[in-house]
C-alpha cells in the first residue's frame, strides 16, 4: 500500500482527512509544516504529500515548494478550506509545482481519485528514475572495466571497495546506493590522471606528502570534469564532489583544511570512508587503528563510524575454493589470480577484485591458453549457494 502524508495545522481536520483515505492508502499525518518537513527528511519519500493552504506557520504553497526540493518525485496536492484567489493559484502551479488543487469539502470519490492519480504518477516516476540509475550503473561498470584493462596499475584499487560500500550503505540506510556505487566506479577516471609514481606509492602503502595527499583527495573532482557534461549524471557529479570534499577534510592535516567546511552528503562520506579504509589496507594498518583514526576525526558521524566497525566485524573473510566453471559475476577474489606470461609469473587479477562477466571471459580465455590454472579462491560471503551445492 502506498504511503501518503497529510499536513494541516488543524488537528481535527487532519483526523477527518485521514479517516477518508486510510482504507485505500497508508496514511501518515503531520501537525504543521515544520513537523512535516522533518518527517519527510527522516522517513520520506512519500508517494504523495497533501497540505492545507491556510496554515499560519507557512502556507501550503510555500510548504509544497519545499517538499519539491526535498522529495521532487512525490506528488503534491493542495487543499483549501476557503476559496483561493488567482494569484495564489498561480503560485501553487509555478512555485509549489502542485499537481492538483482541491476544495476541502470535495466529494470523497473525487478526493480518492486525485490521490490515486498522484500515487500512480509517483510510482511511474520512481520506476523511471530507478531504471535510469541502473542504466548509469551499467555504463559506469563498463567504463571501469575498460579503464582497468587499459591501465593495470589501477585494476585493484576500486573493485575491492564495492562489497564494503554496499554493506556500509545498507547499515547506514544510504538512500541512493546505485548513485553512490556509480560515483565510485567512475572515480577511477580521476585515478588514472594521477602520476603513475604516485599510484605506485599509494598501492605500496608509502607515506604521502601533503601535496600528494591533495592530489589523491582531488581525484574524484577530476572525474567530475568528465561527467559534468552529461545532464543525466548530475546526481553522480554532485556525489563525486562531496566525495572529494570528504577525502580532503579527512586526509589532509588541519593546516591544509578549507576554512569553511562544506555540508557533506551521506553518499560522499561513505565513499570517503571506504577509500580511507582501502588506504589503510595498503599501509598494512590494523582494522582497529583505521577505524579509531576515523573516530578521532571530525568528518564522519559517530553513527557512520560505528556502522563501519560493525560491518568490518561481520565481514566474512573465509574463502571458498572454486572451479572456473562455477565463477559468477559478483564473486570477490580472496586471493590474486597468478598467471604466466613469457615464462614469468604475473598477477592476472588482483586480490579483492569483484568478478564481472568480462573478467570471467578473460580468465576462461587465459585458461585455454594455459596461462592460469584452477582452482580459484573467492570470499565465502560473495558465493550464492545453489541447490545441491555445498560451499561451506
């Protein structure tokens, strides 16, 4: 059942409206616009938000305009107990982006019909947004794969961060997991711009100068330069900027921090956390030490650091031995795949890499040429048990 929010400064009117709609919809009420905006921030989005025009604290048009900024996909309906003049009706359309204006005394059938139409619109818009985000994610994965095979020195940097990012996002209630993952995948564009010597130093866990830290922290911004020309990726570009800001604040010493701290989105903070953890892994630091450093800092909230700590404690590092024919996209290598080229051993795919269809095809082709041999070792957590198979 779709969830709607009814807003009015009159408690009795709220109760009446809720009784009319609760048989057909999951109804929530908020006494006044301030309370409603807080509910939308904490519990939204709602499929539809309905508000009374004549509220003393903030009129319905101004309130619904703010709803549009917080939750643009939500349908918006304006109710009025008194006739509205033309000027306010124009405001409702132009500023509040209201989909319907109804008299509070309208027939129940008309009311239910308008609400149902708004809910249907929300479902359609949400499905379109979700589908578009999935398309963007597929595009980002393709770009990531291409860059990885063109530049082997960045192959193992991003992919091992994906499982941790997903688990951390679930634990913290990240509202835009697909957008966040897309931003992480596309950030590889910024990594390949870094000097190869700096990348090598990062992977080897070397100590970085302030200048090198600044370059590393700015790599998501370099990716923004590439995606900002694509209007469909505007959300991703915003997350990449937040990611860069969070890294800057976290990695650089106090003297190098900006004078004014930007407000960071959850997505940007989570991306920075998983990158900071990855850097700690490269430096061979203990997990407790990495988490403690984040806790002592001022970039991440206590809840975010606690969530990371919980996820890392539950992160199952046990491995499963598996054959080539059972490799599936999404599995994460617990050991690097070592192969031979020109009679020398080389790392074909690094530890922690999340397998894609392209990578599996590459491994199969390499196996046919005798360049890699079974078995492979993947993280137990990334293996989906199949009927009749025991992966324990």
